[in-house]
């Protein structure tokens, strides 16, 4: 009888062990074990997405092309489908510790593949464009130009290009005047002043020499754009003005 009783006890204990709830296990995502905080369900998507984004940021530090990281396309799709729900992704990518290629790559994919993403692209790139590092400025400007968000024209006398962002300014809204040398090894200077009729700006572009102002990309924020069409006059030398028309 003792043996039978012991056998029944062992069987009941085994069944009880099988029915006992187990502690949440880490959820793997792209070879990443995501720790689940106590009291939070393992299937909470925000936790997994945040951890996956941090993995993407870390991998992008040494990646030759961030677009080839599997998680990159995941976040492009997620944000494209639900910009409001994934607005925190833009907040995180805007932080200074995020590698520039990841920021510009993400902005580039949003601008070329998704409609209505100009605001997110602007937020990601404007701090790079207004910064003091020429390489980052050019990277941001390349994305803006490639997505059709700028209006740029070459100016032969100064071996440079000039224009504005956005391409079609809105009256009363800020815009950014830009100029940069066509040859990255050269430099350009400018002397901006408003036109007498307040219809735009005279840029005073010239090749930078000696103690002249030098930078990879010259950027000046103009707090309030005049009513379109806006004229940007490159210099006193030969060169037709760039006319910025009103949005359609």
C-alpha cells in the first residue's frame, strides 16, 4: 500500500509541475534575446521593437551599408504603415549617439518610398544640415536633393551651387538658403542681404580664398519667407536668379 501511495503522489506531483505557470522567457528577435521586465508579458511588441531598434543602432556603427541590416527594412515598413504609432522611432534616431549613415539612410528610404513623410525627413536631417560638420551636412543635403525637397542651381563663376530648402517655400514659414562648392575640395563664401524690393535675397557667392568663410555647405535659416515667387540672386557676376515658385 505504501508503494501504491508513493506512486500516486509522484504522478500527482508530475501533473502539478506540468500545469504550473512558467516564468516568461526571453523573446528572440534577429538573434537578439530581449529581456522581459518583471510583470510585463513577453509578447508586448513595444518592448521587442525598442530592443530591436537598439540592436540596429549598434550594428550600424560598423556596417558598410545600413540598408543591408535586416532590422532596417523592418522599421522602414513599420513606420511607413503607422507613423503615429511609431513616432518614437524618429525620436530615438534623432538622438546624437545614432550613427549618421543610419539617420540619412532611414530618411532617404522614407522620402523616396513613402508619401507624406516630409515632416519626419525634416526632423531627422535638419540638425545635420545646420551643423558644423561638412560631411554630415553633405549627407543630409544629398538626401534632401534626391527626394526633390530642395531647389538647387549651379553657378559657374564661383564653381558652386546654390538654392533653398524647401523647394517650394510657404509664405511666412522659415526656409533655409544653401550653397556649396561643386568640388568638395574647394570652398565657397557668401554675403547674404535682402533684395531692395524684399522679394528674396542676394547671396554674394564667391570662391573662398585666404581668410574668407569656408565650409562644406553654407546654410542660413531665414525666419520668414516672403510671398512666392522668391528670387535668389547668386552674385553681381553673370548668373541668372533662381526663382522659387509657389506650391501648386
